[in-house]
C-alpha cells in the first residue's frame, strides 16, 4: 500500500484499471464500458453518471469532445480496491494542459466508482 503518488508503473495496477486506461487510449469504448459494474458511478466535470448506459454514453462523448493525448504520470494504491492514477492531458480544450486524478474503486474485478478531478 502506497499513500503518496509514485511514478506510473502499469505492472502494479489491478487489471480492471489498466484495461480501462488502455481501452480509453485506444478508443475501444465498448471494452471500457464493460469494465464497470451495472450500478457503477462516474463523477466527472461536476456531473454524475450512474449505470453502464449513462457511463457508456459519457465514455464516447468525453473521448470525442476534444483532441488530446493522455500521459500516465503517477499512481497511488490506498488498498486493493482503491487506486488513483494521475494523468496529464494535452489537447485543444480550454487551457490546453491539465493533470487529472482518476480515482478508482473496485469490487470483484469491476469498477464500481470512478471520480475524475483536478
């Protein structure tokens, strides 16, 4: 268990987290969606998305809204079910660069909650 952000190391991430990040980077929306539990919640940009239908629509919309590159720069594991990945986005959105924390909650190899914040 690590309580501070350390360098990004994909070998130390749980499979659902790594699979989600890879699917998003490769625009495999359906693959990203199936990693969420049926009653999962996503909090992003002041909005809440509940259930896989809303989350699937959010994945597609948020992936296509702007052109950007995502660079995974750090991570923290609070316990086996609570993982944070720090990602820098560079793109054509307002401000052009932002570093976000993707805070994952897992249960039985599914994502039950994802909160994305600055």
